[in-house]
C-alpha cells in the first residue's frame, strides 16, 4: 500500500480540500479500487500507476504488474494510435485539459476483443497543472450484444423492436424456445405472429425437424379431422394418410387461428396435448406423437371463450405460456426504428443507395396509425423504396393511405389533417 500511495501522491493534492470531511490520501486507492467500472491511473508520460479491481478483471492484468508499464501495453485498444490524448496539454500551452470520451475495442491479456467506451479525465492540481489522468473504461459488450440482436436485418422476417414490450418479448424468447410447452401467440393481424412462431421453432432444439403451419379454413369437420390427425389405412389395402400432426412429428405445428377450429377438433387437440397421442380417423389404435404446439389468434382469447368459439379448457391449457405482440400504435418509439430497419432491407433488395426519409415524409409516417401493423409498415417502405428515383424518400413516394387515412368505416376522411388519424388518436409505448 505504501508504494501505491507514493505513486498516487500527485493525485492526492486536488482532494486536500476534502480533509475536513475525513478523506485522506490513504482513502484514494480504496475509493478507486472499489468503483464498479474500470479505472486506470496514468502519469504524464502515459505510464500506468494503478488499475482498480474492475479493470484488473477486464484486462487480465494485476495492478502491481501493470505499475510503470506504458498504458498502451495494458489498455491495448483501437484508440491507442490515433485517438490517444497528448502527454500533457499543460506543457503545450493549450487551453485547460478536458475530459474526452470515445468508443473502440480493447484486446485483453487473453486476446479477447472487448467493446469499450474510454473516457480520459485529466486531474489538475490547485494551480491548474496537469498531474495525471484517470482512464475510465466501460465494458459495452452487453449493450453491443443487445443492439446486434435487436437490429438483425436478415430480411423482412426479422423480429425487431426497442420499445419495452418488444424488449421483454425478445428477452424471454430464448427461454420459451427451449421449452416444449404449448404457446399461445396473441396480437392483432399484421403484428408478426407467424414470424414469431417460426422464430421460436428456429431457436428451439427442434429446428432441424419440420415446421408445419395449419390454417383452419372452413371445411366439413370430417375432412378437417383427416387433415389434422390423419386417416388409418383402409380394409382394401388403402395406404394410411398422415395428418398435419403426423407430418410435424418431432417438430413444431403452428395453428394460425385457433378459434377457427371447430369445437370437436379443439377437444381432440386438448386430448393430444394431455396424452401426447392421437387416433387417426377410422383407426382404433392411438399413435404416439412428439410435437410442439404453437397456436395463435388475432382476437381477444378471453372474448372468444365467452362467445363459445374457443373451449375454455383448451384456452387455459394454451394460456400457460402466452406471448403478446403489441400493435404498432402502442410501440411509439419503434416506428422510426422499424422504418429504418425495413429501409435497410429493401435498399439492399432493390440495390438502391437511399439515405433515408425527408423530414416531411418522416412526420407523415410517424403520425400514421398503421391499422395493418408491421405488415403494413413494411409494405409501405417497400413501395417507397421501389418508386423513389433519388436518394431521399419524400412524401410523394408514400402510398395514398398515408396522405388520406381512412375513417373507421373505411371512408376517406377528407377533413382530417394529412397523416393524422381521423380522431387524432395515437398510441404510446
């Protein structure tokens, strides 16, 4: 500790005025060492005086072995060559030293590249002379990982969002994907339920197996029964016909609108979830199934139960794990994020060099309510990128519904301000 105090003696002088409050020179290394972010103290020649505990963990170097070593050998980063602060701005006669901050990468002792924000804080004595510098290091790895996850632009089908509801959904998705539990996906039409179902399958251990989507379109119940659960072989050597559930064996089946399924088939689905087996039509022996079930509805499931369109026992079985996709009008700050995301997707697709939206176009798009949700927003951007001949998307490149939003009855609302909902309503996140 004595050697550390000696190296930090110049640093103590600016704090001498705090002696009355009980702070003394011996407190300084302890204060720096216990800070939750990395701190290095370097002298005027950029030699390392000490590292606090957080920076020891980040760099892999102990403070004792770093003492006296040029900081470029300890804080080996992308900012060392061109963004390193001058040795001593007081010597150059320039204006008083100021804190500077920049982002870059740091290579630690184990050759791991770490995204960091480095802030250099000059320490001046009572006369204003530069005595040393505090190099404050913030590890940005968690932030960069979150940004990478939220800004994936693999294509129009990426699940993206930054509002609290979407961040929560993206945060719990990996855990839900690893489970075999049935999941109920809710949200208005166009919010991305189909994409979410596919994303859950791709992130699950079943990703190498089949993903089977079922649209419960109106058809006679007997035919739907065969379509879903298969048919046993006939007495005259007719081959058995596998249903959608048999085709999804070991994989995932996605029922895109569960309430469109007749109540009789809903009952069979409930038994399948409980017994993990199904008896094909015309058969007498149950078939064991290993299928994960994802179900979705664009309507309020509790209202469907009250209306008798969804079995209450099936609803409670599915509702154990429920993921809700909010409409765009409730994702406030996500609108501009989604516009930027899809702009990148479609400029790549159409091989165009677009810089963005004009302020007027952005104002119209931000004020629009998007009754078709993310699907409508995506289609708008695709249209605008397709027809825009320049490098900026203007109001003239936007589809008509943005300029003349429809009333709730579908009639043009001529008296409403351009780009505004006819009742002036806008959602907030």
